[in-house]
């Protein structure tokens, strides 16, 4: 819905932006999964939060914010973030 509001009914543009969003989200989740120190974890969480905010993915934005406040490698938040991205990908 956020993409449609931004670019109208251009299906090709929506598909391209959606693919770019999912690619970036996957990269940030990968960075979260590899992070072992607070700085890297918070940086990846912050980038994911900004990406989610720019696309209006409020649930993912909240999860990324929670990750930024949590411990590096938290398996529960990683699972929840991956699940949220999977739901957006459908």
C-alpha cells in the first residue's frame, strides 16, 4: 500500500522497489545474524529500522528498534524479523 501511494499504479516500479526492499532487508538481517558485538548489531538494526520506515513497514520497524535495544545474536528477535520479512515477501 505504501508503494502504491508513492508511485501510483506502476506495477513494474512497485515490483522493482519491492525487490530492492527485500534484498536490502535480507542483507541487514544477515548482518544482524553475523554480529557479535554491540556496535555492529546496533548499526544493522538501525539500518533495517530506517529501511522499514522508508517503506512504511511499521511492524518490521518496531522489531528492528527492539533489536537495537537487545543483545547481539538474540535468536528470538532474529526469528521474528525473518518472519516479518517473509510475510512482506508473500
